[in-house]
C-alpha cells in the first residue's frame, strides 16, 4: 500500500468542500461530513480517556473501540462499504453485561463530574450521542448501514457504564443528581 497522506495541504478544501471515496466532493457541512467529523471527534475524546490512568480492561476495550470508530468513519466516507457488523455490536453488549455487573443499580441520574478520566468519559459519551443523532439525520437523506446507529447507541451505553466505573475508582465519587422536585399536585 502506498502513502495515504503524502500531501496534507492540498488546498482542495479551500472552497468549502471535501472529498470522499470515488472522487466525490461535497460541502463540509453536509450531513455525511458532519457524521464523519463527529465520529472523528468521538474517537479523539476516547483518546483523552486512554491518556489517563485507567484499568487495563477498560483500556483494552476502548482501544478496540477506537479501531471500530475508524472503521465507522471509513464506512461513512466510502458509502458502498459496510464495515460495522453485528459482531461488533455483540462485542459492545458483552462488555456492557460484564462491566455493568460491577455496579450498584441506579436510583437517580449521575452528574457528569469527577476526575479527568471520568469527565473525559462523560464528554465522550455525549459526543457519542451527538454522533448517533448525526447518523439519524444522514439516514433521512441517504440509506446507511443500520448497524452503525445501533453500534453508537450501544457504545454510548457502554461509555456511561465506564463513567460510573471510573468515578468509583476516584474515591467512590459518583455524585447523584439531587432533584428539587416537589410532590405538590395542582
């Protein structure tokens, strides 16, 4: 395989367009490019989590997920390919079951706070939800692999479980929302 990025400053995007597979140019704010960019942003946010001191098990899972997110971005930039498959979703579900068993049941919402690893994970979780929304928007315009949206949905759930686990490592510092709800009936 030759060099993929032999010249970085091509200047071809100066007109507000970018290229995808098949020599197709499209506006940088198109639904497809928004989805690709948000998946890329999610991958970078996961990289932030990985730069912290976290358990080997979470590290290995997130490292694998980064590879799948590159596949997902590749799939979005090569519309004729399907790289995210049912087996990838099943892997997330296996991790979800395994890691969630280590946590007590939730009775209230968790505040997105804690140490840098925990807050980085919360940020990745919210970016993942946005990536999923971008895929939904794109699917209104074009047919996409349905597994991609399911993958991101499961991933956001897994990231939430990781947030909870990371918060508990941080001195059991999982803070719950204290609602100001009243029981007044009008």
